[in-house]
């Protein structure tokens, strides 16, 4: 949680649950990067000292929803 949200939570006496619901404090921004360009994107993010996490990958499937 970013410091500004902790400040708002404390100042407004808001529960952690309400903060998560109200401010959608989940994953945040997602960038879909082609596998062939991942190394370049990683280099750019590293140079900018941006934290990032790989959260998944897109794979070809049988076009069936379970």
C-alpha cells in the first residue's frame, strides 16, 4: 500500500477492508508485452527503477471456457 493510502486510512479511520474495496488496491496497472519484447521492456523498467512482476502469460488454448 502506498504511503498516501495509509495516511488516508489513518486520517479517515477507514478499515483495511474498506480501503481495499474503495480504492481497488489489487494488481494495479497491467502491461501485456509480447514475449519477444520482454527483455527490452525489462531493461527499460530496470533503468527507470520501476518495480514490476510477471503475473502470467497468454497461451494458445482450445477456445473453451471452463
